[in-house]
C-alpha cells in the first residue's frame, strides 16, 4: 500500500483512494488484482490509529478498481476507489409520489423512510412539508435537492444518514497553523473568495393601487464559518 487518500465534505459523499504497487509474482499471479480483496461492492472501512486509540475515518464500498501498467514496471499501480454508504442510494432511478394533500409527509419523514429502505439508521429533523412532492431521480439526488431546499446538510456517517441543519455547536478544532515551524499542523491550505456572489437579495413586491411597493432585503441566516 503506497497511499491512502480520503476526501470528506459537508453535503457530499465521502470518497477514498487506495494506491497499491502492482507486482507480478514468479507464478504469474498479481496479489492485489487477483487476491479478491477489492472486488467492486465489497465493504471497506478505514480507521486512523493514534497509538492505541483508533478513530473511524469512513466506511463504505469499493466503487471502482483501476490498473495502470506503464512501460516502467516500477511505476505499475492498482488504484481502488471507494465511496461511503450513500453509494447504495445512487443505484436506482426512483419515480414515486412521496407527499400528497391527503397524506402529507415532511422531508424528515421521507429521509427516514429512504434510510430504512437502504438499511441505514436515520438522524433527521422535520424540515418542510409540501402538499405535493414527487421523486424522479435516485434517492440520494432527491435528498440532496430537499436538503438544499431546507438549508440542511446531508451526510452518511458510520451507518447513519444525517438530514439536518448544520451542527455548529460543538467544540471547534484547534487553529490551523501554516508555516509555523514545529507548531505547523496543516500540510497545505488554500482559500478562495468569490466577490461576484451576492451578500444579500432585495425583493420588491408589486404594490396595490394607491400604495407604495413593498421592498424587503433578505440576508443569509446561517452563521459565517
């Protein structure tokens, strides 16, 4: 094993990449490719160990296996791509009506049902309730749209689907230190700010006869990270 890389973002699936040296044995077998450990859809779990303490980084499934055998035999690699358990929610295109006037369901109830259908636990908040709500997508893409409509985050961690407002009340991690000598705790840091995106939106509603237009300025209600 040459490299393990895990990418985890709020609102997106956690993915991993495992890079192995590809070495051919004398009997003609290739241990990584032929070992059967990384067949697509096999379960995987990555833990980080700190002395005797371990912390789960991600769990999910093998999504893709790539083999590269360049002219230089020493550079031959097998790369295993994995994704968290949200991958199970991206397999079937679902067409169904979730909420109707006669049987309304909140977005939180829908997320709970989708989680149960895919053998996941659920940690959800109620969210919006629409009189007519239909799905014409894979479950994960449908939930991503509903999370955006509610201002929620959508995560799958340790067997649990989280559909909720961002959790910002925990203890923050230590300050990131870059180029700080022995105190450095961040290998790389990049920051970007798009000044073309609006900071607020002004809404003007048409006035009734004899009255002034109704103007309202709307700003984000989420805390600045």
